[in-house]
């Protein structure tokens, strides 16, 4: 029924302006804003051609899981660039992080992953496939 649908995902933030700056300037993604007043929203265009809808929510509670993953060819270079742009890598208990905050995985998953948050506290990741 939905196999050909141009589906998209969305998530909430507490400050649309901060989200626009972070996703557009810090991460370098194409961000478009639409609407007025309480009906403002962002559309983030990803390199895959997919789009993500971002909307403001006064009572926003950050997601406790990864909402957006960015596959990269060189995770160390990606983490270095994120840190150069002021982004701090997250470290979660139960994972063996290296000094850069990268977790080396295996067993069929990504080869490496590092997490960070947007200004609203939503969890994002960069990951390098095997």
C-alpha cells in the first residue's frame, strides 16, 4: 500500500531558530523554513534525497534514541570536523568509546559509530560502515 509513497520522518525541537542554525550552518545541510508564527516548520534535505520535517514543540522532550544517522567514509575525520564546529560527542555507559568518543563495533553492524546531540537534545550519529 505504501511501497511507492514518498514517506518522510519528522521530529520536534524546542527552538526552531537554533535548529535551523545547527542543521544548516553547523552540519551544512540544506534547510528550508516555511509557515508563520506557531505554524513554522523546517524541512531538512539529506544527501540521499530524503527530507526530514522539523517542528517546534513548547513541551519538547528530547528523544532518548538516535533520530538521525549520517553514514560517513571516515568517521575520525567526521568527528574531528564536528568538534571543530563546536559539537561535543556523547559517551553512553555500556559502550567502549575511544578518546574521540567513537565506538568500534562489529558483528554485522556499523564498523564505528559516534553520537552527538542537536541543540534540543535529540540524539544524532555519524557512523562508518564495514
